[in-house]
C-alpha cells in the first residue's frame, strides 16, 4: 500500500507494509542495529543513503527505515527498498511481534543524530529541545557552532552555550516559515 502523508513537514512520502513475523527475544537497540546492517546493502545498491532505523511502539509496532539521496527520494525508491527488505526480513525473521514496515524520506526537519548530520549544519540555525529546563527554558533556537561526543555548542543571541549531549532530547534544523 502506498501512503502519502503530511504530518507537519515530515515525512513527505512513505511506503507502508503490514508484516507478520516469527520469534526473537532481541532487545530493541540490538534489533535496530541488526536491521540497519540488513538494510544498508539494499539501500546502497539503489544509490541511496540509510539515514536512520527506528523500531517503535505507538498503537502498533512500526519498523521505520529512513532513506535519502542527493535531490531527494521518490515513491519508487521507497517501494524498491521496501520490497527487497521485506523479502530479507521474511527470510531471517528477526522480529517476533506484528509490525508495520515504513520506508520513507526523513523529511526536511529530520533530527540530527550522526556526526555528519551535525557537521552539515554547522553555522546554521537549529531547534534544540532539552529533557529538563535550563534557566526556565526547554527549547532553544540557535546557531550550531560545533559538537563532540559530550557537548553541543550553540550560539544564542550572540552568546555561546555548551550543552551536554545527554541533556538534549532532540536537535533539528530550524525551518523558517
């Protein structure tokens, strides 16, 4: 089933398939790593980038594969990756629960997770959400100056701040409307 969604501004398109699979007692983090290793060659074979893999429970379980390429992806990219990954997932059967597979673009406001995501946004405005307030605020808009494994450096109103990465719930590119 092809699904075109518009929730805010992300993701622009998605390919969803309902899948029933067998048994495994893998924890979620390990499962995501295994799925990413399985998906990476399929995605690369199509000339695409594997941006992220999520396995989340909402009302149902969702395995979300985010892909991208220079110039953006289209529904055919999603469909091809979904079909090939479905076949591999059916053969290896790593997930015990019923789940929905979604292959989609990460959207223009995708969270920054990898070093290359951060580096691509140096000098640009980002939205930062914290787990706990600092000076009464949990949300900031600032210029991303740098980052490390432990810190994120933002410039807010011409003043630089260092935030511990473990204090940051989410960081995304800022979008002006």
